[in-house]
C-alpha cells in the first residue's frame, strides 16, 4: 500500500485509483495523463505485462467520458531488450488506443533512446495522429528534432530534460537550459499547427507560452506533475487546457524518492511526515 506521504505524487497502486483521480481532476477542469510506473525492464515478461495493462487502461478510459490519456516510457515497453520489442509493444497499445480514440504520449528517456523513440513515434503518427512525443531542450540535437517533427502530425511536449547527459551533447546550467528552452518554444509555436504542450512548472516559461500563443495563435496546453503546483494547475485551467501527469502502480518508491530529492521543500515535507510533525 502507498503510504500517505507518497500520495501527494502517486495516485495509487491500481488503475482504478488513477481513473478515480482523473475524475476528480476533470471536475476541477484539469485533464489527466496516466502513467503506469515502470522503466528499464530487462525481462520481457515485465514489458509485456505493462503493455497489457496499458491496453486494458485505454479500453477503460474509452468506456468513460473522462478527459484522460496515457504516457508510456520506451524502456517500460522493452527498449532495453531491443527496438523490435519496443515497437511491437507500442503498436499493440496504439492499435488498442485507436479503437477508443485515446491519446498516446511517449515520454523521452536518456539520449541513448532518442532516435529509437522518435523513429517509433514517426512510424505510428501518420496513421494515428492522436499521439505526442516528448523532446528535451537540454539536448543540443533538439532543434533538429523539432524540425523533423514539424513535418509530422501529432503533438510535441517540450520539457527542459530530466536526465544528466554528457556535456558534449547537452547544455548545462539552469540559465543556459532556460534560454534554449525559450528558443525551442518560440520555434515550436511558430512552426507546429497541431499544438504544443509545455511540460513545465516554471511560471516564466508558462507566461512566455501565453505570449507566444497571442503572437502565433498556435494551440497549446500546459502539463504538470501530480503533487507539484496543484493550485496553479487549477487556476491556469480557466485560461488554457491543463493536463496533470498522474503516475500510479506498485513501482512507486523510486519515483517518490526522485520527487522528494529534487526540491528542498519536499525533503522537509517528507521529514516532517516521517517524524509525525
Ligand atoms: C508533465 C511532465 C512530463 C515530463 N516528461 C518528461 C520526459 O518525458 N522526459 C524528461 O526528460 N523530462 C520530463 N519531464 C521533466 C522535465 O524535463 C523537468 O526535469 C522538470 O519538469 C523540471 O523542470 P521545470 O521546467 O518544471 O522547472 P525547474 O526548472 O525545475 O524550476 C523552474 C521554476 O518552476 C517552479 N517549480 C519547479 N518545481 C516546482 C515545485 N516542485 N514546486 C513549486 N514550484 C516549482 C519554481 O518557480 C522554479 O523556480 C516532465 C515534466 C512534466 C511536468
């Protein structure tokens, strides 16, 4: 069972709890991006099991009127075991999602997976455009990737990048990453017709997106993580579509630690909860 302290960031262990969370978000005007926690599988059985779970989940979403979609990780679908398995499992999910019209996002993992992820996205999005892929501003290749994606249907989620990448292929330091993020965002608003997703909690980035929207008219949405700036998510939803990334599942522990470690306030919150104060 997930302890109360982790429930700020993780909806629950079962798909039912994630769907219930999505219902509550929808009541507040916020959409849900459901992510079954799991990554870096070295055993095919794990990748196949999560693929089955996603197929069931998109069926469950399709049977409701929820504003909800899914986001999958390539290494969760077996990329560490080979590109073929990843593509096979992704195809199963996309085919099932197409039956119900559920949107499918693909998360972006570290730089060793970028080509395989973009190739797989390109392989599906022409026939099923209700898809999106994440790209990371901290990678030097990203402007080229955005140019490639501009010729395709589907959406792009622009994030700053969560992985510590080698310095020859990535930008380092908050200021530099913020600067290249803004450049990439401006390019995306100028170029993408199908819309841009802002995967960020940064108020500066979010207000810059609003300015770019006024200038270019490109549709956009803001995506934030469960448990982070939740009040802002609900406030923003009055002006722009907001989607909350909602992790769930029994592999919650490492995700929870990552969230706690990334911010001083979260460490204090966790310490207080453990000490009962
Ligand atoms: C929906 C979503 C999906 C993502 N998907 C991916 C992915 O597929 N691949 C990937 O590499 N990365 C992904 N990321 C992570 C992303 O790359 C960043 O590491 C992460 O979002 C931190 O950058 P930031 O822009 O949110 O803000 P930061 O640069 O960390 O912070 C900027 C400002 O935002 C505000 N802020 C940030 N965090 C908080 C907080 N916890 N509480 C209050 N205010 C805060 C503060 O004002 C802060 O000064 C995703 C992020 C989101 C939100």
